[in-house]
């Protein structure tokens, strides 16, 4: 299991779809090479079903969704393998993050997508349920990508900030590749979740603000923006993590209503949500890496595809250089799926997968459950 082929599978808080990455992994030194990547977007009906289950689902609804997502994930893996001309038997394992339906930091976190279904359909062992052990050890259960950031994506000679703008936004300060001492990571707040939710409210046919065009045509409601930035989460000292429970659809609806009540346009609401993400990230970067003001900011995730958001953020973090993850490594949309393949490998090898400085856990822990083939 020291040089293997595996699949990492991710369905994130942005609810944009299922990401699968075929990855070749090495153990010593730790390494991950992306072989193939595939995204399957959720349709509006699928996304709506997920949102309804999260908001109002009964135990029966969640049980059925757990199995349905397992089938959906298995199909996505098979489609990836078919495109790459790789047989399931060639895989050492599949690492499935699952779909988060509840995340309450330090108390409970729940991801759906039945690993037993994946193991049955694929005939491959599955590593899943990564977050629960960290929570049991007193941690937040998030963010978990930082160990991959440190081991795989840090700079070899100097510090680097790795920012992922998914549904929520989080960054990792990596002092140097492979060096965990001094690393810092946490969720800064909303990523694209609020932007997407506002966009879908004003245009039900749009999955997101494509190209940041609505944000460009609008103007942020400055007074409301400053009020939103007083949310206690932004001043909370790390370790910390958050999710749709705090920055989700209800939050987006309130933002939209406030902009409309003040006479603003629908595009002004999208611009305000975009500014909230950029400003909360910029303030977190300015405050918590402390004296570590050097090193480029490397951006990945769905938010990296939004030029209005990236440009606003780049202006706020000057003179720190801003680089897209794609320019240094591979498609940034694949990063989290690759990271969970790496974490699955850690589990298979009996190695810890969390970074206690990021999650607040009492110590390093081997993460996840293994479902045999």
C-alpha cells in the first residue's frame, strides 16, 4: 500500500456536484499525482432534494438519502474509471468524504453517502467518515485538508498560504512543505455558498454567478456589509470551522431581503455577498498568520473561477501575490478530492490524518472507517 492507485470522492458544501479524482499515491515521501478528474454537476432537482433533506428531513428521508448518495457516488466513480480506462480491481481503495448534512463544530458532524453501497457496487474497500474521530477527540472535525496542504502543496523553501473557496472558505498557512510545526488553518467564513444562494433566489435557472457578472453589475451595500462583518464568528479565535448551518440559505435570504428593503437591486445583493466573502477572507489573512506576511496566496475551489471575487480579494491582500492553484499544480477543482485520497491513504497506512493545530483535537488521530471490499 505504499505506491497505489486510488479514487478520492468529494461532494462539498457548495452543492455544485460530485468530484472524483483518480490519484497515484506514494507513502515515503508522501506524494499524490492526479491521473484523471471528473465532475458531475447536480441538477436543480437533486440540489433541491439535498437542501430540503438538510433543512427539514426526517430520519426516513435521511436514511433514503444516505443510500441514494451511495449509489450516486458509485456511479460517479465508475464513470471516472471508464473514462480513464482503469478497472475497479486496479484500485487500492476509494476515499469518500460524503455529503455534509450537519456540521456543529465540536459537537457533531454528519456526512451521508453509504460506504457499504460503494464497496458493493465497486468491489473495492472504502475509507469514509473522516471527520467523526477528530470530533470525538475534542476537535472541530474541520478543516481536514490542511495536512494535505502541508505535505503536498506547500512551497519547498518558504511559506505559502493555500486558500480554498468552496461553499465555505478556509486557508492553510504552510511554513514549508512537509513542516507541520507552525502551520495554521481554519474556516474564514462563507465562500460561495451565500453568493450561490442569492444568485439562485434571483435567477432559479442559474447555479451560480457565472463569471461574476452579476457582482460586476451591482454595487455592494456598504452599510449592510459592515454590519454583516460584525458576526461574532469572524472575530472568534481559531481553531474554528463553520458551515451552511450559519452561512446558508436562510442567511442568504436575509441578506437579499435587506438589500431589497434598502432599495438595492438583485445584482447589488450578489455584489454584497461577493464582497462579504472577499472581505472576511482578507481580514482573516491580515489578522491570524501574524508576522507571516510574505508568501503567495494560492487560490483553489469554485470561488477561484469567479473573477469578480478573485480580483476584489487580490486588491485587498496586496502586496501579497495571488496565484491560482491551477497555475502551480493541476485543476484546482480537483484539489479536495485529491486531498481526501491522500487522507484515505493515511488511514490505510495507519497514519494520522488530522492537524490538531487546525481542528483543536487533543492529538493526532487516524481518521475514518474502513469498509472492506
